[in-house]
C-alpha cells in the first residue's frame, strides 16, 4: 500500500487536551455495579464492598469522569432509595432493564468510589417519572453544606462535607421510545430549561447537559436538538450525543470505518447548536457531551422485552477482539481531534456491560482489548491537540463511500517538548506512514507502541488475559525532522517523540 503522509506543525492547534474526554459510565444494568465495581465479600473487596482490583484497573485506564446512575435506568429511579442504612433500603423493580434493584449501592457508595479512582462524578437526574423538585432535592443532598433537610440527611449518612458535583445530565435519551417517561422535543426542552433554572438557584456552579438524540440514525436526529435547544439554550452548557457501532454491519469495511459516522454526527450537532445560537442572537457556544460511545453488537441484543426479572443478570457482556480495539481507538481519536467542540466523552460502560474491564463474581478482573487504546491515549495525550494535514490511501465501504485507511491526531506538550501521535490503521494490510515534523525542533527519539496487528479475532479472556496488549513495534525512525513508521493491519498505535 502507498504511504499515508502527515504534516504536523505546532502553530496549528485544535485546542487544549480536555481531560474530561477520558470518561466512563457506570449504570445499574446487568453486572456493571453488582459484581462489577461493587461486591461485598469478594477477596479484593475493600471497606464498603468496593472491588479494589477494579479500582486499580480504573486508575490504570486513566478514567477522568464517570457518569452515573444511567442511562435508561435513571428515568425510573428514586435516588432516595439508594442512600441511608443499607438494611433499610427498599428493593424495587427497574423497568428499564427488567431487573431486581436492591439499592445496596447508591449515591454515597458511588461518591466514595469516585474518590478512590480519582475520577470526577457526573450525575444524571430523573426527568422521566420525576422532575424539577426531585432534581433540586438531589442537588441539595449532594452539594449544599448543611442546615437543610436534604443536606443534613447527607451529613447524617456520614458525609459531613458536600460532594461538590459539577456535572449533571438533565435526564437520559428522552427522545427514545424505549425510555420510561419519554417526551416530545418541545416537552423535554421546556422541562430541561425549568430544571436547569431551578438547579442553578441551588448551586450556580453546576454544568448542565441537555439530552440530544439517542443516536444519529433516528428520524428526528438534529430536529430534536434544534427544538430542545430553542427552549433551553441559554440555560445549559452541553448537548449530549450517544452512538454505538455494531460489528454486524452490511460489510466489514463499514464497521472498520465507524469513526466516519461519529465525525459526521459531531459536525451535524455543532452546526445545529450554532444555528440555534444564531437564531437566538446568543454569543454562547455550547459543547458536546458524547457521554455514551462504544463498539456494541447491538443487533444481537433482543431488547429489554427479552429480559426477565433477575438480580444483576449477565447481559450484554461483549467479548472484544483486536479489531474492536482498533475501531474503539479510532472513535477515541475522533473525539480528541474535535476537542474544540467536544468537552466531555464517556465510554459506555466501565465493567462487564460492553466494557473494557471484565470481572467474575468471587474471581479475577481483567482488561479487554478495548482497554488498551483508552489507557494509552489517556496516559500520553498531553498539552494541545494539533490540527494535522493528512493524506492517506482509501478503501471502499457500503455506508460511507471511500474512507481513509489512516485515522490520526497528535498532541504536543509544550513544557516537555514531546509529541504523541495517535493513529489507527483501519485497513487489513500494513500501512507505511511518513510524517513531516520539521516545524517541531528538538525531537530526537521515537517510540512506537501498537495494539493489534496480529489475529484480528484475538480476545482477552479470564484464562488468557494478556493475549492482546500494547507491544513495541520495530522500525520507527526519526531523521531530519521526518518520521517514518509502518502501522500493522487493524491496529491502534502511539508514536511518542521526545527530545534527546
């Protein structure tokens, strides 16, 4: 294959690396919480039943933000059920996933866990079966110091200092016909505006996310956002985006090119939000919170109606292969390359349910293949995201036409003088890459790490947890301000360049 070519110049930047792009998601769904992050009695459980092995992996992964408690779950959730003495909490029917919810894990346990993993909490409020009052009560419980009904209840439960949660989702996927208490765009936009105004009176420091479309394939995509934002534009800070990419697409090439769809969705949302801003004569520019994204064989899931009442059942426990790591890596690169307009992103979910971390009850925890692109990017993306000039060989797809074989972005750490290039070869043959770095003086060393490039069907399992891991790749060379390397087929890559 002919070489892909990059020109990287520190004078051309997208924006600073936003740490909130390295977010994750914990929902009361399947085994995400129970036997995922929380398992009293497990050999690795610490105080409060939190699995220390999962905590360590979450920290290693570099997760910066965690969204909780849903997801679809939140639209039928009474947050009060999950606080207070565990023995007094009610067991409920969760209508979203037809599960038995014990409420053994709730807000206070989640906040304890986020402190241990050093991640920022992102809470969702129920705007399906509840509304303005309950959202404000939850915010008061979480953020008000003391001296009121709900803040004093938090203190009584052992948390003397307020949690100080800044990020709040105003409901979840309210356009979805599957959503408990779903709304029309106008109904939801009005409710989001009134909830936002009231929450800001409780705590003016909050940052609020309005619900965008559940995915870009819905017939109301973009028109939903336009109507919603016409009602609440001046009262929110972000509009959400969700999307999942199914390996079972009409052709494999379209699956490998999934990032093309994410890129188009981001551009459409930016255009829609900016159009509303123009109509409202508003100088504000909203950002996107892409707070659900991942690879998911959604076509194999029978939907919530296929589930029966059970406590923490095994559902949607995707086993990811090396090709999925390349696709997930290309999605993460796309988010990073749009850091000027995407301010938050959450890979869904963290443990067991379409997750980078898998666990067994009473047993081990291990890294799935998609863990590694996330961890490498979170670890090495520092400073500023640079705008690349890129040319690449292309390959045909049914859904997107011809797409480049190379997906790439780069970050420059001005203080350290180092550069990191994140690149996915989404073709099934090796891809030579040549990068012109002459505008970046002082670089002298190059290191190339790759994930994948061997058997694209290889998976990490309980018995073979390290079959797919980052490995050094030979041949990267830096000479006269020019970098050359070969990216293995279907691989995620990090090229790290540093001064002598």
